[in-house]
C-alpha cells in the first residue's frame, strides 16, 4: 500500500489532536492593562459607561441649535448671539437658547440646548458677540453623541481576543486599567538523544548542541506560551518516561524532540503511551518535513513528539504546537486550517517546484521584491525563491522569510504561479 | 490652490523625516541568546566553527566506501564485512577499509574512510558480520559534509536582523549563547490637552481619559522600542517645551499627541521648533486620517506630533513612528514604502470605497472568510469590509483586523477588487 494511504494528512492529524484537548485553559490572572499587549482576554469585557460620556464637538467652531441655522448660506447668513466659550476639559456654565451660539473647540463638551456645531471656516465674526453663520447644519452634525463609540453595557472585547494596541487604548478610554487574561500556556520542552549537549557546552567529536529546545522555546514565546525547559534526557526509556511525567504534571503541553536515531523516536512513542489515555493518536504524518511527528493526548493535555532534525522540528512546531497554544488560549480558530490566521504574503515562484501527490510539502522560501514592483498590485510585489537543502540544516530556515505550502492534491507549483507564503 | 498641492504625500514626508535621523542607533548590549527573540543584531555574526563539525549520516543504515557499492543491485548485492557500530554521541573507534561497513544511526559520525551511507531498507543481514548491500551509493550520499550547513568564518546572521526562532536555533547550534543586540529604541510619549486625564482617574464632565499614550506605547513595544511615559501636560507652551526638552535628552524619539483643539496643535509645532535644528520638517500630510501630523527632527532625533484623536494617532503611529524605530534599529527598509515589510493579506472588498484623488486614505477593515473558500486560492480567501465611523472612535480600530490603503492616485476601490490589507 502506498505510504500516503497509511499516514494521516496534517489537517486531519491536527483536528484529531485538538479534539482531545481540555480547552480553553481555565486559569486566568489579573494584570495591568499597560502590560497586556499580546495577552488573551479571559472573559467578555463590557463597557462600564458610555463612550463618550458627554456629547463632544469633532471640529473647532460654534455650538448651535440646528434649527437656528436652517436656510443659512453665504448670501444669506444666520446671525447668532455669542454667549460664551466652552472651556476645554470643563463643563459649560451656560445653556443655549434660541438665537444663541457658543465658541467650542474640537473635543469640547456641547452645552445643553446645542445640537450641532458649525465649523469655524463657515462663520464670520461680524460684530462683538454676534456670529454670522454661512451654512446650515443638521442635528448631530460635527458632534459625537453620547455612546456613539460604545454604549454602556456593550461587549467591547470578547473573551479569546489577543490584545493589540487598539484594544489597549479602548480599555484605557473606559478606565479599565486592569483585566483578567488567560494565564500563559506552559509548554514543557524535553530534548532527547545521547549525542545532544547543551549549547553552552563544547561538544566532543560525535556530539551536537541542542537546537530544538531553543527554537521551540522561541516559537512558544511568540505564540503566547511560556517555555519550561526540562533539559536533555539520554537515550534511556526510564529517564524519558520520568521526565515526561514530571513535565505533564507541571505543564499544559509537553513536547519531546527526539534524538536523530530511530531508536529514540520509538522511545518517544513509548513514553507518550505511558503517560495516560488515550496516548498516541497519530504516529507519522503525510508531510515533508515532519513525517515522523507523533501526536498524543494524555489526560486532556497535548504531548507531541517532534523529529530531531531542526528544520522538521521547527516547521512542525508551527503546524502543530502553535495551534495547540492558540486553542488553549481560547483564540477562535479558522475552520479550514485549524489555527488562528497566520500572516502571509502572495508571491510568484521563481522556479518549478515538484511535489509528491498525496503529501503536503512545506518549502522554506526567500522573498525578493519583484522587478515589476509594488505598483503592479499586491501579487506582483514579491518573488518566492525556494531554499533547497537537507532539512537538517538549521541555517536553511534562518535564511528563509516564509514557508510555501504545497497541498496534498498538487504535484507541484509552476514557476510564475502565485502562491501564499506563510511568514515565519 | 487645492489642499493636496500644499500638503506633502505620506511617502515623501516619511522619506524626509528618515533622512534627518542619526541612524542606526549605535548603542548595543550583550544579552543571552535565549532572551533574544525579536531583538536586532548589532553586528554581523560569524560562524566560530563549521557546522556540522564532523560528517554525519542523515539516515539509519551502513557507513560504506562508495566504490565498494558500485554495481550493487537487488539481483547482485555487494557483500561487506560489518566491523562495528558507530556510537551515538561518540567518535567511532575504528576506520573503514576496503570491503568493510559499519552500522550507523541518523546523526551519527562517519568513521574515517567512509564516504556514504546505505539506507537500512536497502540492505540485508546475510550472515553474522556480513551485510548484503542492494543499492549503489555515490560519494556523499546520505551524508551531511563538514561545513555543509555553514562554513567556519561564514557570516551567518548580518547586522540589522530581527531574530526569529530559526536564528535563535542557529546561534545555539554554534554555541553562541550571548550576543550583541541593538539597545531598545527609547520613545518618549507626551500627551497634551487640558481635557485629558490619566486612565486610572474618574473624568469630570468635559474630561476624557488619555488613550493615545497607551496605544502608542503598545505600538512602540510591538516594534522593538521601549516606551517612556511623560504623562499629560496641560495646554501651556512653557510646560510643553520643558517636558519635550527633557524627553529629547532622555530618549531616541519623542512623540507628542496633541490635545484635540487647534491651539494645542499649534503648541506642538512651536514646542518642536524650540528643541533644535532643523525643527519642524512637515506640518500637515495629505492623508486621512492624520492630516494634522507634524514631523520634526531635532539634533538627529525624530520628534513627531500626532493628532489627538485616537484613530489618527494610532494609524499615523504605524505610518511614521514604526518606520523610525525600524530605521534606528538598523533594519533594512523597503525602498518604496520606507518601512520593513509589514504582514498583509490580499482581500476582496465588499463595497465600493470612494476616495479623494491626491489623498492617501487608510480605512479600517474587518476581514471575513470568503464563501468561495480557501481552495479557490489565496486571493479568494478573505473579504474586506470597511468600518466607517468617525475617526475619534477608538473602538473602530479595536474592531478592525487591518488597514486598507487607497493610494493618492486612486479615486477609490471598487467592490470585488482585490486589495492589500496591512494587518494591525
């Protein structure tokens, strides 16, 4: 039987894994809004009061009763009696009656009785305390109504939203200077392999430094997790099981990156199986790189075995670890991809890239500005040049701007074709 | 004269501002690589040794001398003498002579004399210490050569690169556990306006809470800066000049967000002019929102006056503050946009959006999955629905996924047209 019939496609594999998680994570913590950038709301946030709380002018001009300006034009101005100036940051001490107006600045509070503002440019000061209005304004013109931004009690930010600068500002406008966010997702990282040593060590001949724990820790940080480092476990099943069990009890997710030899990959599966039910869900995925990836779930937590080679480990970190973090954070996931939307660009390929039908390929690419330039429109803007290289070479990825996906049903992508590049 | 002939287009305004900066920032600091995600390299990084440092197998199999396998096939295997097993993480204690092979695991070190590896699946164990080789391998097959990832002395990461998970991994592979990064760009934030109070305060009637200092602080953090808060200055030119001068001496960039009234906007320009030469470079930009934006340079540092309304301030923060930070960090900037590439998606507009010729518009949009779906290709994937609303409403931006740019030479974008949406 051809291999692609026995291995699970990545989208199915991911969906199966996500379906076994106890998500979203229930633990939240109260933090200062000023430090909340990138954090995820743990509950719906309601407006404690309307915004704005008083009617505000959007221009510099004169606050008026709209009907007093009806019919006003350059040739036939309306004449209004100037009764005062609205102080910035204060409440007007007067109210507006028929035939009256008041000087007001952008952001100023409309006096009682006023319904609109005429822009300064459409007025003239004729005599002291008399203003010529050269244009009619409708009720509400140049005014922000009470509650026009948000009404009192309105849900302003839903649960499961990753906070950006705009949301931080919105919270501050409402005086919400602290809020409940989902606690960072704790991801335990275990490296295995007799040949692996810590990066700070000088490897002997035959040894290599641990790369995967650190690329994955950075990935976890980037997606809103907290990496918990469990160091390097030698090729010993008892040690691996013990460390994995400890990580599972202390973390929300556990990642084991296998040593590069087949025996350590088998140990990873055995260790995952020992941690709890259902254990290993998927052993082998129809993708390149990343075929030996193992997905497991134990007691509602994801336990993932990633291949030892650095490119596979990181690419499959994007494909499987990031969506797990997103699901645990409670972010809404795209139905077709099983993950939150990823930043991407459209680019035209510089060469033909063949791919085996039935397998999903992820090819590191370099993005180059297209000679036809930006003006030709979005698609013409970038060229994507594949970086071929054995997937053991970490600097292949360091040179890449993004990953090109070749879907399982395609046998490749042709030169000149536009394709979506997921930015790394 | 029409206004668009007197106001500078945003791209020209930005280029003028950037040309006055002393960039990149010279100060660097030594940090641990494990904390370097998102930081920017302050110098070129060279490989202290080749990677890998020894020839490694990429498969599980038998290390061989290539010529010993020439002509081997299923029907005519080559018979090699098994002399040992390469230990993972160790140096082989033997060398390979004619007619010999050794068991080796993925990632194992090739013994002296071996030039290639035959995959396990292409061999059979015939008799004790004798292996049947069913396929010929060429020199270097299934092997990563010394220095194939990087050669000793090679520049692996240039100065001015923002570090991602892949670069962190590459550094660890080379044992570079600390590195020099550019110090965070210090951006001083000053709010002005008699009507503005701190978010933690209960505003009186006529007062509003400060939003801009916090949206901009988040923006600064996001792009690699460090926000330094100078609080709210009342509408008093002496106080504003004093605070701005202090901020300029302590920071790399100073941002003043004006109160909403015209008088405070004029004060911002006056304060910038007082700080040093050349002072105000641009007063008014042909963009919406953001026309009253002021760009200045004093003693090689950018001083930017942003409009008081929250949407203008944040959109123009993306357009002018972010590129300044990027330039100071030493990131390579795109020639046409003057900024580092921004994540974006292509989307089709749901409605016609008119725009005034000569003016660049930035319209907040919501992205919705297209009913034609992902399979139709990248462009069909998203619909962009503009969010219309007065630009004073901060929750307009909180609801937006991105900004649609309508260039100055366009009079709008039609429904169904594909456009590039800059993700917020």
